[in-house]
C-alpha cells in the first residue's frame, strides 16, 4: 500500500513564489497542490467532500486577484466542518494583517520559520522523494541550451575557413 504523506495546499498567485515553496515542501517530503487564487483553492477543497484527501495545512497568500486570501478564509469557514477545520497559515508580502491565523512575511529569512510552523501543524513528512524538475526550471534549461546552440552556429558560420 502506498504510504500517505502529509498534503499541503499552496494558494499563491505568483508562480515563482508558488513553485519555490512547492519545491521546498516537496524536498521536506510533503505532497503539494497549488492554486493560483482563492476561487481555485475552494474548487480544490470542494473535492475533499468527494473523497479526495484533505490537506493537512493551507499556505495562503493574502493579496491575490480574483479572490483574496481574506475572502477565501471567510468562505472556507462556511464550508462543511472537514474543510473549515483545515489549519491556515498566511504567507504574504504585505506584512501582517488582521486575520485569525498566523502570518509570515515573504523574504527576510521567514521561509525557515514557515517550514517549521508547517511541520508543527501538519506533522512530519515521510522521507523526501527524488526532486522533480519544475516546468519553469525546464524552460530555463531549454532557453540556455537554445542560446548555446545559436552561439555555436554563429561561431561556426563566422569562423575563417582554411583554403
């Protein structure tokens, strides 16, 4: 039987921040699902009532388009008890806000404190899986390789030929 790993839901509109946090959590051994705004996160949580596993923790950005973190939290608490009881931690670039859950500020060494908080609430994760490549990292590698190929072709075309 497959070992159950603690599951964390990241609700973050900045793709780079979301992917960075996802990789940090996966390296710690957590399963991670991401949503780009509060509305998408509610859709993910609605699946919990359909038999999907419930996240052990929600990491929530407060300032997002479509549905803010505050609005998401209000709607989460209106859902059935299983969804309303999922602990939330804020992860925001706008400083601390007047909310009913702990909030960590992006940057300034707060990532280590956030990960420690997730460990304390969501529980220890199983040994980490081999890291996967994110699509962002793969696109960066592809861009670098394409640039190197173009450079090699330019050098080849411009290099003086012997007669």
